[in-house]
C-alpha cells in the first residue's frame, strides 16, 4: 500500500479525511503541518515540545509502542488521554491505515 487514509479532528472539532503517502518517510506531524493544521512543532519532531500531541480515537492498538522519550513527554501533559501519542513519533505506514486522531496540542493561537 503506498497511500493510507487518515482521519483528523481539528481543534474546532471539524473532522476531515486525508490520503497520506507511506513512501516518503513522513511523520504524522509533518503530514499534518503540510496540510495546514495548526501545530507549532517547535522542537522539530524531537518529542520535546508536545505541541503535536494527538488523541488516537480509532486505531490506537495498531500503532507501534511509544519510545521512552515519547512516553516521558506525554506523562507531563495535563490533558493526556489513555490513547495519547506525539504525532512526530508516528511515521506514516500501512499499520496506520484508517486511524483517526484528534489534535490536542497547544499549537493554535
Ligand atoms: S513536534 Fe515537538 S513533540 Fe512532536
């Protein structure tokens, strides 16, 4: 599969469905920023700023385990959910087909 479907709920609650490429080595954070979602990503994808925090609404079990760094960062967040992830640590791949995420990061002005 070279394209997957990703559903995104933005900070205003608007849901959109996107087709995302799996052959470009993009993280979900990079893909969302590229589609003009309001994510600051001040750390550049180093799991340090948490502005790319998402709640995985569908498909959480399909994702790879978070690294220790990602988990440690998530654990500092006041609005962590049981299915929270950092979008910069999720690389677009077949296992993410049809996941749905809700933007939770403090990226909007
Ligand atoms: S971009 Fe900073 S934690 Fe993901």
